[in-house]
C-alpha cells in the first residue's frame, strides 16, 4: 500500500489553527506528521487511542451496546421530557455541528453553553464593557515590535504561536527576533518567561492591581505605593515607557488573567489599558483561546442568538446572564435535569460540586474518546474527529475561518457530530410536532 | 504531622496537553495530571521527598496526588496542579457572577500522604460520583 | 405550496418596465413571472393594493466578522428586542444588529428579498458566508474589501494593471464575492500603524501609491473584468467636516474613465461624507454641492446612509474613522485589523435630535435624496446599522414622500441645525414610482441582477404587496399610512412562494448567494498564480491552498459569469 502525503493540513488542537502541517497516511492511518508541535502530533498520532466505537446505553448500572438509532431515540425522549436540559461542550467540534446544537437547545427549551464559560468567559464579559482593539495574527507578525504575554504560557499551551505569529516570526516590517521585544508577566517564571527580554513576576491574584498601576503609569499619573503586586514602581514605569514608545504593541493574555481573582475586572483593566494606549501608539490585545474551535462556538452562537455562550432558551427566546445561565452555575445550583455533552469532558474539568450534579441527572455524551465524562454517562454516542476523520469549519483565535479536511475514515460505523446531531434534532421535531 | 498553607494554581502544561491527546485513561496522562509541582523548601517542610504523595485540601474538597519537582520555576508557598480530574476535586463552583469557577490561586492546605494512594481515574470516579458505577466500555 | 399563483388587480409599480400605478394581473409559475397560469393557480386578490418587485438593498451590514463582533459587543442592544420562537420561525434578537434569522425575517416582512453585505474582509469571508447561509429567505451577496490590499496596491504602484485585474478576478472567485468594495483607500493600511491620511494624493507609506491611484486603478479593473456592479466606494475622510470635497474629488477622479453608458463609480452612504464646514461648530450640509455634481455627471451613483434618530451600532471597515468616533463619543470601541487587506471598527452610537451635528447629518441624507434629480442614481439605505437599523426604512420612505412628515421632524430637531439646513425649503415629494425605483429597480439595475427589481416576464417572482391604495389616500398628508404600509407587507413572495403574510413568516427557506466569476486569459491567470504564490506566504498567516473558499461551502451559490477583456 502506497503512502499518501497531504500538505497544508489544519491542526485541530489549539486556537492557533496552524495550517501548514504535512501528514503521511498509510493504509488509512496517519503514520507521520511534519511541522506540528508536540500537542498536535500527540493528537495526530494518538487519535485512535481509547476511542468510543460503539453506542452504549445504561441498563441498570451497566453500559450495554446499542445502536445509534435507539440511543438517539432515547436521547430525544429524555431531553424532551426535561424541563431544562443543558447542552454543553462545543469547542472541539465544527461550526456546522455547533449550529445544529443551538437549534436543538432552542427546540427543546434548554440551556446552551460552551466551554468559554470556564475559560475566557470573563474576557467576553470584559469586551461587553470596554470593547477591544484587536486584529488578525498576521498584523502582529508584520508590524509588532513589542509583544506581551500576560498569564499565558504559549511555550506549553500554544507551542507554535511565537514562531508563526509573534516574536519569532518573519513579517513584512519586522524580520526577526531582534526586531521585537518580548515581555512576559506571570506569577511564575514559566518556560515562556525564560525567553523574555523583560519578565515581570507578580504575586498571585494581583493582576488587577498591576494592570491598573500600569495604566496609571501610561497616563503619567503619580502612583503612591512603592510596589504593586510585588513589582516595584520603577519597573512599572519602565514598562509603561516601553509600551508607549513601541510602534505596534500586542498584548496576549491567557487563563492566568481570566481565572485569577477579579476575573472580568482584570480583563476590563487590560482592555482599557490597550484602548488607552491607542491614543499614544498602535496597540492590540487578544485572548489566547485554548480549544481549537472555542472561538467558533462563540461566533456561531452569537449570530444565531446574539450571545456568545450561556444562552437560556427556557422562555422561548435567547436570554443571557453568565453567572446564572452558565453551566457551572446551573449545575452547582442543581438546576438542569438532563445534559447533552458534545466533545467535552466536564467531569474532569468542572469543580466537584458541579460535576457531581451532572452525574445525578441523565447524562448523554457525544465524543470520539472514552473520558471520565463518558464513563459517567447514561448514553454514549461515539463520534468522528473533526479535521481528521471528517470535514468542518473552525475559527482561529483571531477569527480567521478555515475549512478542515477529512484525512482518514472514522472507525467503522462511527458517525460525525453533524450526522448525530441532525438525526437527534429530526427525532426531537418528529416527536414534538 | 506538619501542614502548610499554600496557594494552588492550576493550568495547562505541555505534557498534560500532549498526553491528553493520548487518551484520558492512559498511564501517561494519569502521570501528567495526578501530580503536584511543589517548591523544594515546601516539600521538606512537610517531610516528603519528590515522588511521594501529598494531600491537598481546600474548602471545596480534598485529593491525594504525587509530588514532583517544578518543571518551571515555582516560588515557595505556591503549588501547581495541571488541569484534570484531580484538581477539579478541590476546586470551587462559585463564579462570582462570571460563570467561571476558581481555578487559580485557591488557598489550600498541604500535608503528607505518604501512606495513601493516588486514586486512578476509575477509583476517583467511583469515590466521587458513586451513584453511578463506572464500567469499562 | 402552490407552484402557480395569480395576483389579480394589483396597483403595480414596476419602474424598469415603465409601469406606474397601473391595475394589472401578474402570474407566477415555478418561481418566475409568466404570461399566464392554469385555472387552478392560487389567486390573490390585490385590488386596491400596491404591488412592487421585492426590495433590493445594495448596502446593509448583515453578516460577517464585524457584524458578529458588534452583536457580541452589545448584549444591551438585544435585550430590548427579542423574537420568540414560533412553530415556523426561530427565535432571535434585534435591535440594531439582529441575529441572522431575525435579519432574514424582518427584511422579508418589509418586502425586501435581496440584500448585499457591502464589506467583507477577504480573509474572513468564510465567516461572512456562514452568516449569509444562516440568514433565511432573502437572496444575498457580499463585496470583498479591496481598497487596502497589499497585492493590489503593489500592482497599481508598479503599473501592472492586467495582473491587478487578474488578481481581483481571483479574489472574487476565491471569496465568492460579488463586487469591488473600496473603503478609505490606503487609509486603513496607514491605520495599521495607528496613523491617518487626509488627502486623495497623499502617498501611502511603504506602498508608494495614492488613494486616487487606488480608486482609478480599481475603476479600470472593474471595467476590464466586466463585473456586474461598479466600484463601490466609501471615500477617505469619512466623518470629518469638509469631507464633501473629498467625495466630489473622488467622483471626479474617475470622470475621464466614463464611457457614457452607465455610472462607473458608486459612492456609498454619502451622508457620512457630505459634511461642509471646517469644524463641528460650523458643520453644514454639503448635499447641495454633491447633488449638483451628481446631477451634472452621469458616471456617478450614490446611496444615502440616512440617519435615524435613536440608538444604533456603527460598524465600518474604516478603522481610523471608528477610532475617531470612539474618541468623540467616549463609547466602547472595537477595532479589528486584517492582515494585508483591511480593517474594521465598531462603536455604539446614539443619534440625538437635539444634537446639532446629528441633526445636520439627518438633514444631509434627505437633502441628497431630494436634490439628486435622477432616482436611478440614488438608492435608499441607512447603511444599516450605521445610520440606523434597516427596520427604519418605512420612516425614510415617509420623509421622502411627505413634506409634512419632514416638517414634523424638522420642528423637533436642534434649532441651529434647522436654520442652517436647506431641507425646510425643499418641496419635492417622492412618488410611489420613485420609491419603487430607489428601493428596488435602481439598485437591481446597478447590480446587473437582470431578473430582480422588476416584474417583467421571466423575472424572479420576488414580489411585495403593500396594504396601500394611492387612489384612496392622499399620501403626502398621511405619512403614518405610508409608514404602516411599508413596515409590513400583506404578502411577500420570494421565488414564487409566499414567505410572509401580514407579518407572519411562513417558514425557513433559504435564498441564493450571488457571486461573480470573471474569466481572464489562461496565460495571464497562470502568470498571476505564480506571482501570488511567490509572495503569499510572506503576506498571510494561512497557506495559499487554504485561502479560497471551496465550492461546496455555500448553501445555495449562484454564480454570475463574466468575460474579462484581459
Ligand atoms: S500550536 Fe496549536 S494549532 Fe499549532 S500545531 Fe500546535 S496544537 Fe496545533
Ligand atoms: Zn456601509
């Protein structure tokens, strides 16, 4: 059997959406990946591990094999019967699947939330208040002479970000690393920090204070204290000078900022800082989105409902109130009475109390892999990997949309998210209309 | 036995990111997330060596994980546990009206758990979510 | 649903076929207007009702990255205007940036059946199409932003017009775009550095080409490719006092390229570039001067960008203007620059009657509409949502048709503005036929949508029937009747199917997306491919092969073929 080499393959792991991978396929299996980072090759070569391959349904306390048809039928009846089903996940699947998911939640009067609520939800709340000065990643590659990573560790979480888009990339107006300054702000000296020209180490949970002080320094306001967040005022003022004096600055931030105390206040402070810097120079800001299509989940949900996540359809129209209508809050309050999880593992990721409620209601999971969530589910619907075993469009962290390809067949008999969700929506409609 | 107060940080790590793609039941994933990076002084203080188990307790719960030397620099008083099922057991559900639970900077107590085992995925699910018994598929 | 429909005794306004208020029957079969139908055809008695071709909106921001970011920016905009799910329709939200389904329904209810999204960053046009595909009922299309594109600026700088034309043809094909859009030519590239340009002859740093050269170059390219629309231009200096001169200079920059047959440049939302005066204090209306120019030169068409008092969300590809508006208003601000191509900005905004500048702006749009004599070269828009949401069209129609309606508003606007505007002295009132021209026939003609904007045999059966009997009501004295009639049709028919009846949407059908393919010679195309590929990686962060939108991506693509001269 001859090998086939496919170029320009789009990676479906993190929000960088690198699209220059070269994949070798032998006998309908990926055997080699070039140009990818460790996370990406981990997925590309490991996608066949620990797969769900057979629809399963719980009988008594044991999961028994079943058919898609039967599992979908029972799922449809379960969510129809629920007064407020939760539809959660969506950041590791295609825009097409997400759109069907929104319609399903609307049709059944449930809650539609994606993983944003536990990663960059505060970022979105910040944007509601302040807006954002942003751009596509290529603008940064071409123009930025100063790059900040704040509470973000791309060396680990977005391994090719720096080489493709920022300090190590070659742009039209910035040719190399020496044309750019790298500043890292973090609570610890991460591997990214080790590469920085300037590293600012701050005390945990003091991002807000530091951000506000920095903004004051940018404005030229006097700061009373000698240190803020463990950082000396001299250092803060020096940093402010650097920001003002660059030609094009870019601030990337990660969960270190969204998750530490203050949450959306931190983001508001960051967004305001960058907005303000635009009166002195050109400055942009961008969240480092994690899952490859979490941005797509936000976008699709927004054009269909007006809101990016945590949408409540229980009253027949989209309502939005993160903190109330978001998954962790709903579950912690014990509100939802069934849940459909798509391409996500909340049992591993949600705080115990929220996860606990998930396991006390009918739990249905659509996922390519066996995970703690599938292990706790009443129904498991195996699905194909988007970008490997099926096509689908996805959003890069900066909103550039790409069409991923199908490289190999899914395991025998396994359906795609789009197929499963459309069958489910059809079944729900036929039962209710 | 000596207990110390620390701040718990959680986040992605390269190995967690990589091993997650290998499958969440894999030994390598287990190793990459059921662990706790801790400063050399701190570990001495609770009387452990790297590789021995530690109990992390917060107001939300308690879990036993294995200690490891920090892969990136880590100050005293801070521990790092990668995202995953283990750290979730000690994370809180309050979101302060943001939808986002607290994963960073949770105050925790650390004590030796030399004699205890780190629970595997199966065991941990059974213990925490016992209404449904996990079954191998 | 019925394949055949007969509409009986309608009062028809079909300007392209010179029909003005005649009582006629119109027959429909398989989505087209035909001579006659069988006896079993469904009959709609339209006696005493006004019938027009379905509305064609040439410029309305309904889909894509900036629209969606606008939605995301403004939960407060949606909360006050929700649509509840029904058996036949999806739920959604308004107000100034409605969700996709709501956008389609609301246009259909008003009798609009074709809408063009006039500003899509090429690199993000997949997103635009995803939203257009999610917008029910109406036909649509989008205009890629090409006025700050690096390849284009370089081809024009180097005088390589043929390659430039071939590149534009490739772009339209790659993005499934319809026409050339130019926004603040060169100015958005300069904004990439946070800087501004002011004049048509200012060279763009690093590219050594001027806005004038960009406009002229693309105007020539448009002709070489025989594209169905003309260059669609948002000029430099938008939103600055005195910019009416830039508007006239821009129109005049291509005067010598005219061939007399039809306009060769469309200046969009000309209200925003119709300011006279030198500051906000002495701001005035440049509408009379612009209208004079338009009246004297038939190579130009314009649309209004009419301002509606109230709350809206401004969004344009004009990054520097949006920043300026943010500074002016203090409102929240989004900026989204796009590598090697363009940018955009978003700022919520409230137009206030009592605000001097806003009142002048309101007057400029109406003055333009009333002073431009030829209704075939002035189209009604609010530049949705920049001047106001498209759902305000009935108000604009009432102002145009009724001096009384205008006077009522004039009496309520800022006093100084009232004194400085010519509007109070303008008596003209649009006829229903002229309204039909500026809202459907003329835009359809400008887009060369041969089967749209009229009701002749073979036309698409896209029809609006309004509850309005011009023989019974004295329209100029009854603006509220006008508003009410145009707010909601009795029937909207799309492709021969009733899609909306008295405001009730019949269901979720999805229209076509028009795009243009202009074929250049094989040799030129081959040379171009080589040239693009040699530089593509240097300009973009995605691979050349991943750039074009694949053929199966659009729900209902409708290709317009044209033959290039090169
Ligand atoms: S950086 Fe992200 S998108 Fe790029 S190859 Fe690695 S995992 Fe994939
Ligand atoms: Zn516009």
